[in-house]
């Protein structure tokens, strides 16, 4: 005998995207800070200047902040890049 499906009264809240939470950190001012990519392996042939550029962290720019804030279900403050839609600001 088949049961009729009824709409559940306990609807769950939208969950934030876990990958963003694991890879980034939200600062006290509400900006999102990520580590630079391309530092883990196969870096022996890179120039020293390139490796130095990959050190430090990147603050998420205005366009990415809008996308990430949708994923996290939380407001993210974009970094002050000086140009609209910038890629972000590098910090050390």
C-alpha cells in the first residue's frame, strides 16, 4: 500500500558551502582571506620571484565576494582594490 507524501513541516535551513569554509578564513572586518594557489608541488622549475609572489594571502575582490557571500549565506566585505571588479588584494 503506497503512502501519500505530505509536505514536511521541518524544512531545513540552507547550508553554507563547506569547501569555501575549509579553504578560506573570514577576518574580523568581514573580508575573506585565501591562501594563494600553486604552492604545493612541482615548483622546482619556477623562478624565485614567482615563488615569492605566491607567498602570503589574497583578500577576495568585489566580484568574487558577491559569489562567495551567496555560497556562505553570509555578507562578505570586498577588499579595497582601487578598481571595480578587481581580483583582490595581496597581503603577507
